C-alpha cells in the first residue's frame, strides 16, 4: 500500500525503485527494511520540493496521523531539515484558505414565521439571536413583522461546520415610510436604527361617474381608498352622501401621491382640489393654507367649506321621519315634528354637529338619554333617544365638531333605534337639512388675492392632467 501510494512520484524520477521494492517483498524482512528506507528517502527528495507548495486534498489526508508514511519510525528518529507535514499544513492553511466571505440572503416572511426560527435556519446561535432580537425590539417590535415582509440578511458563515454562523446585518422596510436596519457597532454589539424613507411627491388626477356610491366609483377608477376617505371628509360639510348623490353624478379630484423609489404609491397626501357635479349643485373646492399655516378648503369665492353644523350628525343612517307636520306614530295625533329622525342600528356613533359647549347631557323624559349643545351665532343642537353617552361627555364641557358624543338607541318614547336630531336657532326649531351655515371664514384682501393665484395654478394642473388622461383613454379604446 505504501508503495502504491508513492508510486506516482517514483515513476517519473526513479522508475526502477518500486520494481526493486516489489521484488524485495519476497526476500528477507531485513533487506526489505533497508530498501524501504531507501525508497522513503528518495520520496522525500523527489516529492517534497515539488509537491508541498500547494498541498492538494489527497495530500491533506496523507498528513493525518497514522495514515501516511511520515509516521515511519525511521523518519521520526532522523531530524530532517524539511518541515513536518503538520507544520506545512498549518502554514498553508493560514496562507491559502481564506476566511469564508459574508453571504447575502433574502427571506420573505410567511405566515407562522418567527424571527428566532428564521435566524436559526441560517445557523446562527441561540445567544446571538437573543442579542439581535433584544437590540431590534428597541426600535421595532418583531411581532409587527407580517407575511410578505422582505428581510435582507448579511451572514458570516462559520469556517467549521460545528461552529454557528454569525449575523452581520439585517434590514427591511417596516412600512412604506420607514426602513429598519440592525447592524453591528464598532465593538460588534447589535444596534437597530430607523430610517425615514425619502418619498417622492406626485400629483394625481382622478375622475369618474357615480353608479352606486362616490367611494365605489372612485375605487373602480383606481383612486386609493385613503384619498377617497379624505375626499368624503372634505365634502361632508356640503353633501349628505346617503341622500344627495344620484346615479350619473360626476366627480373629479386632484390629490398628492407619495411614491417610493420604484415609483409605486407608498402613501397618499392631501386632496388639492375636488369637484362634485350633482343634479342641482356643482361643488368646487380648493385646498389653501390661511396665513401659510392653517389648511382649509374654499370655494371659488374664497368661502370656507367648513360649516357651523353638520347636516347629518351620524353615518350610514336613513331618514325615517322628516321635519314638519306629521302624524305622531305613538301619540296618534298630528303635530309638528321638530327635528329629523335618523334610523340606524343601536350603537351607531353620534357626532357633535359643531364646536360648542354641552348644555345638557342626561335622561330627559320622553327624549330618553338626551344631549344639547350650544354653538356660536345662537345655534343649538339636540340629540335624543341615545343608547348612552360617550366617555367623558357631561354638561359644561367643550366639544369639537365630529367628536363622538353618544350612540344611537331607543330610550324614552321611541319605536326603535333612531336618533332624533334638532337644530334650534334663536329658540326656534329649524329644518336641520336646510342649515348650511358657513363658519364665517371668508378670504379677503391679500389672502383672497393669494388664494386666487393658487386657484389659477391648480386649474392649470387640472387642465394638463385632464388632457393627459383623455389622451390615454383614446389609446385605451383603440
Ligand atoms: Zn323625532
């Protein structure tokens, strides 16, 4: 075996040596020993200088204890100027086997994944995972990772299979606006950092015809839901969405779109302009900053869209009884109905129709649970048959428009869950639907001038957007 393994070296320089050795095999063991030694010396002389510089894999295994010929007692006794295999191997390991390079990995979070499990699948030790998670948690709670989150990892593989790999860094987009990076500081400790993503701003135009609802029509035109909700909020002072909207009413809006580096919508900015063409009304509103500070929406004449009172202080209700003369459903005789009844499921929130001070919030005879708010300009609003009051609502406190004050119920003299809503002006009941009292903010002087300049600018943008859009739609039809 020993001869065969070295035959490769011998055949070139001393082809007869092995043949000699093979012959010697059958002779006495003493003779054989001498020849064997001779062969080994020849091997050293011939093999060592050419073969050591770059040990091959087969050479590496020869160097292992008990396997190779270098364990021969003869060699051990003779100190050799030539380095031992173990020394050579050691040096060469240091010289020619570089540390493994860091590897990059992308991991997409799936349902049921944990950060711990994910990291351990890359061979990172439990201790290191614990440290990494602890550092990360200071900036980002790992439980907020959702399926679809893409994690970018940099891992230092272990040089030995028995040792764990090491995490160099971990980063991912926490949401549309924030990136999180877990990195090592100068001492190798994990630190997590949060970076605000730089989003681009683009103007987007949307328009459509209503078939069922404004929201539905906008959604099918590809307008982001957030922009539509902003739009509905702005229009809610002027429009009762349950009753004023008809099929074939048209709408248009200009809004800001915040884009990420790929150009896709990461977030939605404010609505800049909107137009709603109803059967009897044409509402056109522009966003404008008063004194460069407070943002509001104004019509063509510079009048604020904000109204003193909401015409409907609840969402999604239907009018079960209008204002005026009617036959009372319980008492049976004709009398004036001094408010509007909105039927909606019990528990539906009721809003303060405008800024004001709560005058009454208590059980009040046939009205059941009852709230009355005093507003500016000698206006009051009243809310009856409430299931209950919202937290913190009591007489004497100040409320803002749209704050939830109570919930629709059927307390007092009532046939089913509904809100009885009254508007009182100078102690006289008025029809809530006819009340569109502006807050009084009308732009004047230099403010009106700069508003008009802004309005012209917005109009130009709309014209350009409309032209672009028309161009596209013609192409689409072809
Ligand atoms: Zn009523």
